[in-house]
C-alpha cells in the first residue's frame, strides 16, 4: 500500500474516531451501546497506531 493510500485511510479513520467520541460524549446511550462504542473507538485508535507505524517504515 502506498503512503498516499495510507494517509487517506488515516484521515477517514481520524474523522470517524472524532465523530464517535463526540457522539458518545454528547448523548445518552444505554450501557451496552456505550461499551460497544468505546470498543469501536479503541479499535480505531489501535488501527491508527498501526498505520502510523507503517508510514514511518
């Protein structure tokens, strides 16, 4: 995968992460939904870390 492709993926994931965090903090959700959203946020953060490591190589 090229650096340009990785940068596009990272940009989309960052926007998704920001939107999820704002949604989670801005509204009330049942606990099971909050847990699922927090898990999704964690997955995105881990993916971003992996992409950042790939770019540095």
